[in-house]
C-alpha cells in the first residue's frame, strides 16, 4: 500500500478546536454566543444519530444548541411556522433542517423558507447562487470538508485537474464551485458520463460522491492522485451483519493513489466540524463582526 491516509478524525478534531477558540473569543470580546438550531422531523434512526452528534459537538465547541423534534406526520405549515420562528430568534444564528424529510413534506419549500443568513447547510438558492457566482456564501458542509482535506495534502489546489463524480445539490455541484474558487480545473461526471474510467485517470484530485459501493477501481486512478471518498454505503457481510464502505474500492485504490480518505474516518468526520464553522461564520456576519479566523 502506497497511499498516505488522510485522517479525517484528526483533521476534524483540529478544526473543532479552532472553532472553540474563536467561539471563546467572540463570547469574551463581543458577548456573542453562536447558536445552532437543528430541526428533526420523524424518527429515521440514521438522522437521529446525526442530530445527536451535531448537538454534542455544538455544545463542546461552546455554542448554544437548540433541538426541535417534530412528528413525521407534522403539517408542512407547522414546520414552516417553526422555521419562521427560528428565523426571527436572535439567539439562533444557524438553522439546519435534517434531511431527508418524511414523505409528504416538500424539501425545496422548507429549505427556501430558511433565512439565507442562517442557512448553515448552504442549500438555499441564495447561497447556492452566490457560490456559483464566486461570491462569499455559506457553502454546504460536506464539500467544504472535502476542500479542507485536499488542502492538507496539496496546500494549494491551483492548476490541479479535479474530477467530481456526482452532481447532487448537496455534494457534487457545490464541490465543483468550491474547486473552481480554488483555481482547480474541474470535470463533473454523473450517471450519463461516458468512459468514467478514462476521465478519472486524468485527474490529480478524485472526488467520489455517488452512493455506489466501491465503484471507483484501481485502474481508474492516476498513480499518485489524491482520492477523496464521500460515499457512505452499508453493505452486508458474510456473517450476516453490515459494514460501511465508500464509493471507492479502498484497498486496491490505496495501492496506486498518493493519498486517500478512509470510510469511515474520512469525509464524514469533517461534515459536522464544517457545520460548526458555518454557524460561527453566520453568527459573526449577522452580528456585523469581521469574518472569524477559521
Ligand atoms: P445523490 O444520490 O443525490 O447523487 C448521486 C450522484 O451520483 C448523482 O449525480 C448521479 O448522477 C451520480 N451517479 C449515480 N450513479 C452513477 C454512476 N454509475 N456513474 C457516475 N455517476 C453516478 O447522492 P449524494 O450526493 O447525496 O450522496 C452521494 C454519496 O455521498 C452517498 O453515498 C451519500 O451517503 C454520501 N454522503 C456522505 C456525506 C458525508 O458526510 N460523508 C454527506 C452527504 C452524502 P445523476 O445526476 O446523473 O443521477
């Protein structure tokens, strides 16, 4: 195995420490306690785990954490009323509605109701549009994490050839915009792309955000390339249990890549840490303070 393992656990812990330091500073110097409100609708077990982890990490960073749990059959108007209340609440600087929403609720309508200044998931069209226009914006957390991980390997991404496999609003598209902002040369691939292996083989930076277990193979990878695996897939084992794998065939790709993120322990670790960064940035922007150091 040749690849350096990019340890998301350590990098995310370092980021959380930096956020906590800045939170302490804005509290001390400006009397500002950044606050994050998370709305969970229904009781999807995976979402419950994510929300719990967000709550714990928000508090550990010294921020205020507000949890709102609503039943799966909540009326959309009631959910929108809660979002409107949080938009107005001066103690809340970040609002995150945990996705996916249960059937019957319109994700787009709910996301579009969030005040863009508090949209720490970066999914509101206002933020997506600003990001696409190269303007300062709250960007989605997972792509932000991907950029930070890549920079731990390369420092600057300028001039590197990148491929992003996947074009979702949550990951692929915003990641492309962030890479362009870093002056990388970007190819966007998706389910209709032809000869994905050949496209990927040209890239110095490979981002897999597909949701297909171990799709990216060893012979797709240029020797020495950096591989960032966003995928989280649960697959059955021979013992009748399940295990997590990414979108990259980790063991074989690690033999040719220069650096690679593991699953778990890579990108997933960065997502919540970047949510804390976004909440801190949103709080400072709303309070009219300069951008924090993280
Ligand atoms: P989506 O299902 O929304 O998007 C998947 C994308 O992959 C689509 O653009 C689709 O193309 C493309 N795709 C599907 N099949 C192929 C194929 N055979 N070849 C090339 N492209 C293909 O997924 P998300 O972006 O939300 O998530 C992607 C993965 O990342 C999932 O495993 C998810 O669990 C994980 N994830 C991890 C996070 C983390 O914190 N680590 C956070 C968010 C997601 P098309 O547009 O043409 O349909």
